């Protein structure tokens, strides 16, 4: 990577300003790294929970869809659709937002499960496979809502982790090195100017002394 500098006049005021900015940039970089690490812990914890929940839900969902497929083979499509669209057996979902390390994460809560074992059709229209599919899906309702909450949180955390990583990387690989290089260059330039000024002062002083000695010699 090429050495980068910040275009600024090499003055002591600018040197002090850049040193303050460098201190702030280093502190910001540390805070971003700490935030990234914290977000990663939150992310990995939810990813593990998603994997565990899916491993538990997948076999149950396969059984439910198998029962549904069996029912659909013998039932009227309209009645079948109405049975699954009916608003019975599972409560609504309350939504809210939780703030985790400056990230807004959704929170879902199932309000109730009244009527979990009732069916939206009469006894004469009942089919064993349809009953099994509906009951199984209702029993998984709370876990499916939890899975949706977790997957949404994982997606948002992943985006925030990437944004935080980019900001930390920009500071670490671009801004901080540019500040350090510029501070070093200005310091060298000011030191050089100070040396030149000292040499010039010494020359002037030497000339004055020589002139005084010359005058004394002819006095």
C-alpha cells in the first residue's frame, strides 16, 4: 500500500490538530473493534439457536406437510385452503423492537393459543390427515414465530457487523496511517525549519561578533 498523506500546511497549529485527531481516531478504532466483537457474540449466539431450532422443527414440518399432501389428494382444494386460512387455533403476534448494541432487533410474542385443538370445519368434513397437519402446525406456531424473530435478528446483526468492520478497517488502514505519516512529515519539516533558523541565528551572531572584533582592532 502506498504511503498516504493529508494535504495540510506544515504548521504547529495543524500539527497539534492532527495529533488530537489521531488520538480520537485510535479511540474510535478501539470502540469499533469492541462493538464488532460484541456484535459477533450476539450474532453467533443467535445463529446457534437458529440451527438448533431448525433441526428440531424440520422433521415436524416434514410430517405436517406429508399429512397435508395426503389430505390434498382427496379433499376439495377450496375447502382445504379455507381450513388453513381460518383464524383459529393460534393467537396473534405482538411485535416490538429491542436495542442490542445500537442495533434495532425485532421481538415477536405469541399472544395466546386459544382453540388450539378445535378445527374450522365440521366433523363430517374431517379428514385424519388434515387434522394431523393442522394440529402439528399449530403446535409449531410459537417456535416458527421464534425462528422468524431469530432469522431477522441474524440478518440485521450481519449487516451491522459488516458496516462496523468496514469503518474499523478504514480507520486502521487509511485514516490512522495517513495521520501518522502526515504528523511525522510535519514534525520533520518543523524540526528542519528550527535547525535552519538556529543556524541562521548563529551565523548572524557570528557576523556581529566579527564586526565588533574588527572595530575593536582599529579602535
